C-alpha cells in the first residue's frame, strides 16, 4: 500500500509533506516546551496545597489526642460517654469547617475558549 501512495504522488509532493511534518513537529514541541514552565508551577502549587491539608489534619489529630489525654478517665454511663464523644467529634468537625471557610479560596485555571 505504501508503494501505491508513493506512485500516486510525485517526489516533490512527498518532499513537501515531509517538510510540513517537520515544521508541525517543531511547532508542537515548542508549544509543549512553553507550557512545561506553567505546569511545573502548577505542580508545586498543588504539592503545597497537599502539604497544608496534611499538616492541618495532623494538627487536629494532635489536638484530639491531647484533649483525650488531658480529660483523664471518663465518668458516667456508657450512654453519657458516647454522647460526649459524639459532641466532641461534632465540635471538631465544626472547627474544621470553620477553618476551611476562613482559608482563601482555591485558585482555578482560566479557560480560554
């Protein structure tokens, strides 16, 4: 089949196609090289966000551990203990949500369509 294609086109036509291919390949390569810088910055940004979220979660976990250690043994019936635990979890969730709401909004990429 390759022979058929070559027979239908002159050597000059095939040569022009190769030149066009080289030109387009160079354009695509340049395009990707230009965007690598932006993507590296975005990757660093995403990694920093991940690290911040991880640090926040570890801090909340440490606060819960300290609160449990400082509280000492729990007194009361199992129902009271479970209710107190549920309240503590609810309070931690509210604190987390308040902290997330106070954080600056996450940036998104602008679409250029």
